[in-house]
């Protein structure tokens, strides 16, 4: 269904951002990231109690490609 859009002011669109006005069938990401972190790294909140006496982060990755992006235009 078509949309009627008034004035639009875009201040910035980052390199992996998407700006769209109108009908869209499919929107896909333009970037990916892989993050390694040890135990308790992404905990958030108040009064956390984390005990990591023997923590290891396994960063071995036997495959060469993880999150491939295929651009379709």
C-alpha cells in the first residue's frame, strides 16, 4: 500500500545503516561482526555477583567464513 510522506530531514546514515521511505520487500544487513568475550563480560544490572575463578575464552574457529553477506541490488 503506498504511503504519503511529508518532509523528511536525514542528519546522518552510518555505513551499515538503512534509510527507507516507501514499500519494502526485504531489508538485509550490510555488515556483520564477531565478538569474543570471557565469562561475565556482558553482564549488566545492579548488585551483580559474578565468580569466575577459572575462565577461558575459546577463540579457535576452524572455518574460514562465518557471516557472509551477498549484496543483491
